[in-house]
């Protein structure tokens, strides 16, 4: 997981990828591993159960693709539309982001 300074660095210097449900910001970290941070605010949903479901989906998708994203810090920001969709839709959206990122960065 990222620290506060890491979030600030990624937000300031990272490449942004926008989608319907997520905005993903990536920045090279100089390490051999990929690191994940995410933002799922109360504006996305006032219900904690919904926010936690979105966070679980982000973590699981990243876990499956982190070898593809080596050397990157990734911050995933959930958009309001993410609260109203099912798991497969969120998963496919994140998969699309990971593919675009790996194609553009490497």
C-alpha cells in the first residue's frame, strides 16, 4: 500500500487513464514490484458495504495483474457510477485499465 507522500507523488506526476467507473493514475516507482492505492469516497456511496465491495474488487483485480504492472505505483479512484454496477462489470473495467497501462508504459 502507498503512503501519503506516495499518493501525492502519483497525483502530481502520474499518467491518467479515465473510464466510466474508475480513474487510474500510474507513476513509475523505481521498485521491482507494483504498488496499489485507491480512493473510494463517501460521495461514491454513503453505504460502507458498497464502498468496501468496490475496494475488494480493486484489490483482487490488482492482485491478479500486478506482475504485468511491475515497477508502477497505481492509484485507482472510484467514480460515482461504480456503486451501481455488478462485480463482472467492475472487473472488466479494471482489466481494461490494466491492459491500457501496460501497453502505454512498457
